[in-house]
């Protein structure tokens, strides 16, 4: 299990401590990503369907909305079925 060294408050005041495998949204561009770990102060996210990881400052991540989470899970399922 990987945790960040610093926690991040979301707009509701809750603290986000992302663990490997958690879904988060990059506030800078709205992209949903899976937490792969962290390097230094950054959270490393990867697209749910796979691809290149990108670094996000911890203050720029937030939990996904139910719609964003469902969309990411559907994308992963579609990939498994070759769609």
C-alpha cells in the first residue's frame, strides 16, 4: 500500500490520502486516473484503460464524482471485451 506523505483536503474539507489503485481526478485537466504511487510530492496517475503515467501535485487531485467513476469503470470493462 502506498500513501502520500502529505494529505490533501478536498473542497468539502475532507482529507484525501490516495492509495495505490484508487481513482482520482486531476483538477487541472479533468482527467480521471488510477493512483500508481507517488514520487516526491507528486501523485502518479495512469489512465484507467492504461497508458502513460503523469504527475499531479497533491493539491490538484480530488475524488471522482459517481458519474466519473462509473465512466472509468465502463472504459476498463470495454477494454477487457475488446471494444
